[in-house]
């Protein structure tokens, strides 16, 4: 049996870790290399690094940060932010990433997903899927891009299914409405996406406790991602995993 994964996330801007609510009001949360080392020592299964200003500012994720983290860590790294073409993705992989996460460029040019899968293998391609509720629409959630500043009107269910067909190997599913709120993952969103794809899903957005993570795993997540509760030292990866294991979730201790 594959173990369930616990993944800290480092949102970075100007080479510093930042955290906010719904991708806004960002505050400094430390040095990315130091934070990454903390999480590896605590037993993290993987690490996700997302440059939250890259697409808006039209620059590629800082390669120096990726190289510095890779030089000190053996954990699998997923890197995203500002990827606009195959060469951007390859540069990140050469710098030490194991997987690349794409959002805005995939929405604007979906064929990039199949192009990436053909060049690096679908196991290296992650769809960073940011979903926001549509209260006044027939569809329940829509995709948002450009660090949450642009609502696309694209239905989440159709988009993830199309992305899987194009060659995506994993979905990083973030609830824009829950991001940074610590109110728990959007389980309804997670359950809906679980019915639409067969590939692994990383639940993201809103976690504040092991109980939230247990609920996500029970709803179909293969991994859970969190930031605020780790950055603010509310708990550690090891403490979370201990509770998960006691509840019957298979994790790597």
C-alpha cells in the first residue's frame, strides 16, 4: 500500500517564504532553505515551492532558491510559478526539481500539458489547480489563475478531466476560498474532483489540524498540503503524522 503523504508548502516572493489569505495580504514567514530543512527533519514526505508573484510579475521562479534548497535536501521537490514554456520547466528540473507545477500557462495553452508530458514524463507534471466557488452560476467552482487575480469561468470538473487526458500525472487542488483560513479543506470540492480523475490528488487550502487532514484522506486525497500551521509553529509534521497513524491513516514515520 502506498502511504499517504504530508507535504509542507513554501510560497515564495522575492526569495522569502510568505503566507497570506486567499493569495493576498502576504506576510514574511522566513528563509526558504531554513524552513525546508526544518520540514525534512520533521519527516515531511515532499516539499512544494510556489513562487506566488512569478506569473503576475512575468518572471520565472527563482532558480537560485531551488538550487539552494536542493543542495541541502533529499526530499522530492515540486516547483511552480511563472512557468511559460517547456524550457522554463526544464530549467527548474535541471536546478533540482523533481516535478513542475503549472497553472496559468496550462489554462491559456492546454497543449503545453501534453508537450511537457512527452518531454519529461507525466510523473513530473503537476496541475496546480486553484478553484473558487461560483455562487451565482450553474457550475459550482471555476478555475482562477495569475495568483488568484483572474477568474476564468472554466468549470473545475471539465478542466481536471481534460488535463488528465492531456498527460498530467497529479493534481494539486487548492480551494481559493479556504486558502489561509485554517477552516479545513473544501471536502465537497475534493470529493467532486475525485470522481473526475484517477490520478493522485493533493488537497490544499484551509488545513489547521490533523483532523482536517484525516477528513481529506477519507474523502479521497492521496496527499495533504499545508503551510500556515507549520510556518507559525502551531504543530509539526511529525506531530501531524503521529495523529494520522493513530487514526489508521498509513503514513511514513
